[in-house]
C-alpha cells in the first residue's frame, strides 16, 4: 500500500496512510522554551 499526499491552495489530502505526523510552524522553526515540544500527532483509523 503506497500512501499519497496532494496539496492545493489551503487543502492537504492524505490517502492510504496509517499515520500522519503534523508539525506546526512553532514545532519546526522555533526553540522549545515555554511550550510543549511534542509534535502534533494524528493517527488515522485502521
């Protein structure tokens, strides 16, 4: 099973993925002082 990701404008479509990891701008570029550095994680139903 191959997952696919398509982006267009403000829409992001993820298909056939068992897990999706979302990184916020804060989580990717800023330092971790004063906030929870755990990335946002969304697990799709199996």
